[in-house]
C-alpha cells in the first residue's frame, strides 16, 4: 500500500501528539495522584440532609481554626442561599448534590467544581473582600438559570465565626497590614 508522504507526516505527527498527551495524563494521575476534586469522598445522596457533614449546611470552624463551607445543591438552589466568609483565610468548600449533577461556580474567581450526587466535591481557596455571585454552570433542568446563591467576603478581623466566637485571624490580619 502506498501512503502519500504528507499523509505519513500527519499520521506520525498526530500519533506522537496522542502518545505524549496520554503519557502526561497517565503520569499525573498515577504518579502525582491528580484527580477531579469530586471523586474522592462519597455520600448517600438520599441521606445528605441528615448527614453530619451537611446538617446543617453553612460555615463551620474546625477545632484547629480552619474555615469550612458546607454546601448542598438541589434543583434549583444552593443551600445555604447566602454565606459570609473571611477574606485572606483559606476556606475549604465541601459540596454535594441530592439530585442531579450541578456545577458550583463562584463568579469572578477560579473557584468552581462539578457537583455530582453520591460524591463530596472539595477545594480550598481564599478571597478578597467583596460580594460574590455563585451560579450553577452545569445544565440541570428548567430552573437551571435561577440556581444561584450569594457570598459575602468581609475583612477577617470583622468576620464573626458561626456561633459568635471571634475568628482566629492573627495571621490574616498581619498579612493584610492591619494592627491587631
Ligand atoms: Cu444546577 Cu444548573
């Protein structure tokens, strides 16, 4: 069989690229443990509302002072509908869905994750002060476009941890150049 020279060049070039890309993906997932943030922790979607991780939803502070946001997605809303978080401190989001796949996106940031029933998506990020809009970026049904929530980020020293205890914000306040 005679193969034209240019065709051969394209075939070899394309084959090489595929081999390189596949090797990079295989290396990252096997050697570096890279995977989507939504495929690590599982949960029974029917029991989310009584699961200690999501009942109640909202902001919690760990015993080590770490800040966590626990969010549930359902057609067509995010629970809670509004959260207040401290600026400059790492916040870890734990998000799950009780029905279909949604997409949690904090507009004007690079924070976003697919939200898949049966799994808990997790990522950690920090914010600048301001008001943020959270939308659903994964088509989930007729009310998809109405699925949003609000996020308020205030300077860490003004932030009140849920339950009224003051935040441990010494580091953040120093970083921001404020006197404490
Ligand atoms: Cu939820 Cu689109």
